[in-house]
C-alpha cells in the first residue's frame, strides 16, 4: 500500500494561492450595483406589506407610488448590467435586510397603534436614505469610470429617491406625526 505524500504548505505556496489581481473601482462599482439590485428587489417585496399595514390612505398611496417607481428603477439597473455585459444579479445586502427587519418589527409591535404610520414612515425614510447614499456613490463612480449612460440612469433614480424622501418628510410633518400625536392626546 502506497503512502500518500503529505503536501507541504510553505509561505510561498500560500502567497501564490492568495495572490489575485488587485481590485479596481470597476469591481467595486459592480459589487455595489449587485448590492442595490438585491436591495431594490427586497423593497419591491416589502412595500406592498407596508402599504397594507398603513392606516393612512395617503401613506399607503405613497408606498404604492414608490413601488411603481422601484420597479422602474430595477429596469434601469437591468439596463446598466446589460451595458456592462454582466447578468443582472443581486448579492445579499445585510443593510437592507436589517432595515426591512426593523420595518417588519414596527408593523408587528405597533399594529393598530396611533404611532404605526409614523414608524412605517420612519422605516421607509431609512430605506430612502440608504438608497440615496448608494445611488449617489454609484453615479459618481460611473462618471469617474467614463460610463456616462450608466451615470445618467443612476441620476434619474437618485432624483426619484430624493423626491420620495421629500414626499415622505412632507407627509410626516403635515399629517402622519400630527395624527399620531392627536391620537395619543385623545387617549391620555
């Protein structure tokens, strides 16, 4: 019976195995694009739940409007993947999973409570702020990489996200937070 030769691992062998081409800005752009692609698809699954849970018709309408916008944003991301010659695939995004979990917790914990809509709105704004950050970064990187068509598409989405954030802020300060406070006072 022949003895199996035990392969010796030397520092040189380890260095050769771990040596890779240096990661470039284009690699980071693609990784972040996959991240936001996952996030947008997660948001598409989450917004109908939030709209259904909302007590305010105005808030439910805002969520439904943003759902339609988000579907268009995914189509823009599909276009960018196509420009890159890459398949449109997401990679799990722990940030958006965490924000979605917080929203689900609010829906469960505050169901039927005066503060439910204020909590849903706050969760939605957390999503918007995340998206604004991601799209602003991606747009800048696309410009720096000379990808003007991608930068234009990303700017369109960034503009929509900023408008949604403004709409949610207006809704919070003019209706939702006031209603929650009025219901609280009436109950006290």
